[in-house]
C-alpha cells in the first residue's frame, strides 16, 4: 500500500456515507427508468415505469434535505493541506453543483408532471400537491430544465468519479477511502 494510503483515514460519518451511496443508487435507477420508460401521450396517465421514476425521484429530494441538514451540522474530514488551493476550490464547487442539481432536477420533474396534470404520488401511497398549474406556459421550460439538468448532472458525476479515482490511484491519498465503509476499504 502506498505510504499516504497507510496514513490513518479520517472517515465521513456513517450517516453521510449511507446517504451518499443510497442517493447514488437512486440516481442510477432514475437514469435507467428514464431511458426505458415509454413517452406519455396527452390523453394518457403515467404508466408503471414513470410512476417508479417519479417516486424514487421524490425520495431523492427527501434524502437530499436530510443530507443538507446533516452536512451543515456535522464536520467533514479535514482538507489535505498538501493539495494546491485551486483543487480545494474546484472540489467545493463540484460538491455544491452536485447538491444543487440533486435537488433542482427532481423539483423540475415534479413541476413538469404537475403542469401535465398528472397526480404526483410517492409509490401510490402519498399524493403530493401540484407545484405548477396544469397547462402552465412554464411547463415547456421546466421540461427542458429537467432533461438538460439531468444531462449536466450525469457529466458532473462522470467528472466526480474520475476525480475520486485520480485521488486514489494517482495522488494515492485517503480521499476515496474516507467515503467507503471501513470494512470495504480499497
Ligand atoms: C435526480 C432525479 C431525477 C433524474 C436524474 C431524472 C432524469 C430524467 C431523464 C434523464 C429524463 C428523460 C428526459 C428526456 O430525454 O426528455 C426524465 C424524464 C422525466 N422525468 Fe425525471 N428525473 C428525476 C426525477 C424526477 C421526478 C422527481 C419527477 C416527477 C415527480 C420526474 C418526472 C419526469 C417526467 C414527467 C419525465 C418525462 C416523461 C415523458 O414526458 O415522457 N423526474 N427524467
Ligand atoms: C450518483 C453518483 C454520485 C453522486 C451524485 C455523488 C455526490 C457526491 C457529493 C455531493 C459529495 C460531497 C459530500 C459532502 O461533502 O457531503 C461526494 C463526495 C465524495 N464522493 Fe461522490 N457521488 C457519486 C458517486 C461517487 C462514486 C461512484 C465515487 C467513487 C468512485 C464517489 C466518491 C466520493 C468521494 C471519495 C467523496 C469525498 C470527496 C471529498 O471529501 O473531497 N462518489 N459525492
């Protein structure tokens, strides 16, 4: 094991790790359902796949609210002082952008579904209010914002994963392991 990786790893809390990996799995479900669900015509209501897409997407909003509150009230592992300042700034900007998109993209989806007059339910158990009037002129805007935001999210996730691998395999530091469960350390 490289010298720096044998240093003591300061881990994210178990709650932060659970939320990070649970939300990652839900985001994967979102992109899989989005790519296989059939389009909905004007006189139809959402089918099974779109209902799953909406329910898991709304679950992401709920988990992101918990994550934000947790993030503001609990410390993260300290920054590596050996890295240049611009890398810390870039990492912070990336994390803020990921947080923002993980809340805005599902909110735009919810607004888009509302504007089409569809009932927005969480697994058919709980119906949420409409956040945009049916037939609103903003419907098109939030549709594009939802689809465009999802593409941007996917690009940032790709960059984020490359950065994590760069830390582990090139810089050989403890950043990746700080987010991995202790018994699964790489
Ligand atoms: C992080 C969460 C989410 C991601 C990554 C995501 C991603 C996507 C993607 C990639 C598409 C296909 C866009 C296109 O090519 O036109 C899509 C479509 C859609 N999503 Fe989401 N979505 C999320 C959450 C939600 C939520 C919470 C709702 C509603 C409550 C929702 C409702 C919709 C609707 C209504 C469509 C269009 C279906 C159609 O017109 O056929 N999405 N989503
Ligand atoms: C849907 C996919 C993912 C999303 C949306 C995501 C999002 C995030 C966010 C928002 C943070 C900031 C954590 C905080 O301060 O609260 C973070 C941290 C982190 N993520 Fe991810 N992540 C994803 C996938 C991954 C994957 C696949 C890896 C590993 C290859 C990874 C490795 C890490 C690491 C190591 C950190 C800590 C970075 C640091 O402390 O500087 N993430 N992630």
